[in-house]
């Protein structure tokens, strides 16, 4: 078995476990909902980062969450 095949088996076994499905779903939902809201607020108000930077970080986290959710739906981890 070559290295890429072994990595693919590890990834698919993680997706097939209930804990893996649950963890990936929670992370993607957290990024979709908390990324553009709580993270932006935390960066802008609490840590005093520039507002534009905090909006960009929130948008990037939102996009990552959407990509993760699309991947989960495409692979039928989430129906």
C-alpha cells in the first residue's frame, strides 16, 4: 500500500466513525455561525483589532465553514 492510499483510508475511516462525523459537523456549523458574528465582535471590541481586519477574518471563517459543510453534504456525511 502506498502512502497516499493509506492517508485516504485514514481519512475515510475518520468520516465513517460517529465521532468524526459529529466533530466535523460541529466545527463547520461553528465556523458558519460564529465566524461572522462572535469572532468579528471578539476581534474588534475585545482585542481591539481593526474593524476591517476583523470583518475579513469573519468572512474567511464563514467561507471555510461553507466549504466544509459542502464537503460533508457531498460525501453524504450530513444529509
